[in-house]
RNA sequence: GGUUCCUUGGCCGAGUGGCUAGGCACCGGUCUGCAAAACCGUCUACGGCGGUUCGAAUCCGCCAGGAACCUCCA
C-alpha cells in the first residue's frame, strides 16, 4: 500500500507513519456512546473524526473493520448511592426496562449519525451482549495474577502490574501521584490500593442489571467491555484505537493494563484521540449540563441557538478544525461554516455544468496531491478544505466566463471534487427527493424564471422584479449568471 | 495540589525557523436596468517579557490568562 499517512499516536506523543499490522487490512476500534440520553455536539466530534479516518483508509485501499461499541451497561455513577449504573438509573426514572432505554436512545443515535452522513461501523457490539467474554477476560487477568477477589468483586492490581509493565504510559501519569490524587469511591475499602479499579462488581440486591459470574451476581467493571470486545473482533493485536481525549485516563489507560495483563502483549498500535468541543470555553458535557443535543441543532430548538443548523453544517463545522484542536461552539462560527459550506457545494454544482475549452487558463495540477498531502498529515481536513476553496474560485471564474478549462483538467477537477467532497469528507448537498412532483416543481420555477427573462429582454422591469421579489419572499434565492440563472430554495 | 495542553487579525481556524493558508464579516471596485451571486482588491495577526539565531508565530526560559484529565464523560 503506497501512501504516507501519518497519524498522531497518543502513546508516543508524535506523528507516526501508519503501518498496519496486516498489509491490506486495518482493524479500528472507537469508543462509542453510552446510550442513556440523546447525542450532543460533543458526540459528533469522534463520530465524524473517525468516520473521516475510516473513509480515508478505505480510499487508500485498505479493507477496514471498524468496531464502535455501544455502552449499555457497566458505567458506575459516582454520585449514585449504591453504585447503580447509568442505564439502570435512567430506566427506573422513566419506568422502562433497561433494554428499552438502550434501544430507544440507540435508535435515535443511529438516526442522528446517518443524518451527519457518518458511515455505520462494520460492527456495533453491545457491552450487555458480551458479558461472557468479559467474564472470560477477568479470568485471564486473574490467572495471570494481576487481579484479586474481594467480597464478591474483582479488582485489578495496579501496583503489581506496574512492577512489570508501565501503568500510566498512555496518560503520562505515575503511580505515586495517583495515590495522592485518587478520590474516594464506593467500595474503596475493598480495594488494596485506591487506584485499583474494578473488573467485576458484586451487585446490591436492588441493582437491576446483573449477571451470574464465578465471583458473584454482578456486573462488569468500567473499562472491561472495550478490552473484551476489541480483542474479540479485531484480534489480540490491532491497529487503531480511538476515542475522545477525556477517555485517555482512566478508561484507555485501564484498557491497556487489562489487555496487557490478560494477553501478555500490547494490543493497540496507534492510539488516537479527538479533542473536545467547548461552549463558552468549557467542555460540553453531560455532567456540566451545558450540552446542546444534535437534534436541537437540527431543529434550532435550544435557547442558545439563533437558528437551526443542518447536519451538513455541523459536519463541516467539525471538519474545519483539525481533530486534535479544541473547537469552541458559537452561533457566529456555525453561521460562517454554513456559508462556507454553501460556497463549496455551489462550486461543486457549478463544476458539473462547466464546458471544456481548447486550453486551460486555470491551474488544476497538483490539487489532488495537495489535498492528499493534507489528509496524510494527521487528517488535516481544514487544509484540504482550503485547497478545495481555492479550486472553487477557479470554478467560479470559469463559470463567469473569465477563464477557461480544457477537457483533461475538467475531468481531473471533477474527479478530485467528487473524491474529496463526497467520498472522503462525506459532505453532500441536502438530499433532494427524486420524484415526478419534484421534477414538475422544478420545471414550474424554471418557467417562472423564463418569463422573467423574457420580461428583462423587453425591459419590463416591473414584471421581472415582481417575479424575483415574490420568489425571494417564498424563500427562493435567484442568482443571475452571465448567460444563465441559478436558483435554490433556502 | 499533580499531570498534560492551549493563547494567531472583528470572528472561526491552519501553520513548527525564512516564501507570512482558507472561510465568515467589513470596506472599496468590476459586472448588473437595479439588486443578489460571482470576480478583483484593501485591512494582515501571532498573550507579555527576555533569550538562542543572520533570521522566530514557529526553538528555550520566565510571567499572565485559559482548558482537559486526576470521578462517569466523546
């Protein structure tokens, strides 16, 4: 596979050339959502970032198995009185079966992802469907001597692990600091050290979601699902593990410890983390209560929103920043993205209508290469987009008649645009329903515009302006070109 | 308190030693019957103070401000 894709590896803290373990296949695991609420803007970041990677790897010719889990069990809540998990708590509040809550929010999540044009992963495994695998994983860690049982629960022995391996290698922490900074948690007294983490928790009698195990009737620990499902579907060694930066510690650090303890080797080659989306400079998050759900963006129904923003605007907004930078939400920034996206997509549309000339006065050569280079530099989508904008200017110039393009260049430009805008960046014009009603409606508008054109020819400005203004009032945008008219419904 | 990171023009956002992206907004011009759209142009920044260097937004130090993680979190 001939390419120079470099990705930033959190493990080494530098960009590394991507060399897959197997020549033609890539295994990629990304931490998915905990389905106990609607997805917010923050959830769009990893989904879009790793969708971009998924698409780009496929473009490079790899066969990619992309696993994104659904967390539907096992995440303890710190403020819950008895270590109740989030799904169970939500279920009790809404008088629903836990699985009903999961299904409800999962359906909504998947619909939202589809709207954002995020490709479905190859496998979306549920934590609750892999309890057996998780129990087996605990057994392996225990057999290797890195876990101990205490009152029906099983904990990971961090101190022992750290003697043979490096606990903290991903997050840059050291075990002594952790001793001083780890907070009080439920069941602390059962653990040997405060930084030990649960692999299996014994459930209290009122706990709803629990399963039998050799140690107790209980539920798997915080970090186990990803280790168990990742290795089940991608093997004991796989290429890429992604997620939000807020998962580096403890989640991913613990995953590394678990997998290394159980399997005796490094499981993941490249760790990738997207940065946070902020609102007023602070992380948008569930616990802070400062989140805006994606549906609220699409509908414009949140009080912080001046208007609705389409899924493609959100996608473009996310892609206009490199994934390792924070992105601050603001209406101003979103509106800038909205207009920028419009410019890009209109350029793409105009490109389809261009006619070739004998020679080119625009420079098309190198565009593909520049875009590829940007993507290969740790998925620098903002740079790739900036190159496409440069090309849009050329397209508009040709469209206005003050530049020309030859057959060969036109073909190349069309190919590059289709490849980057649609296949790689996953941007697409808002879906137009293709049916006879739609065709008839379009013809009717064209007819009106033809009448307006005739009026203009006769210098009947009253009639031509009336048509333009009335259409504008209905939400149509009319753009006069040199010898054609474009229109769209806003 | 510990660890890590950030600070770019009106706004967003790239850029890791010289060639100073891109988008949005603003202003001026071209085009247009007038607009809109499009095109051209203007404005041209790197938190502060030192240092390294022929040369720093880019490297080093200090200071200021902010963030993430240390608890579930994308």
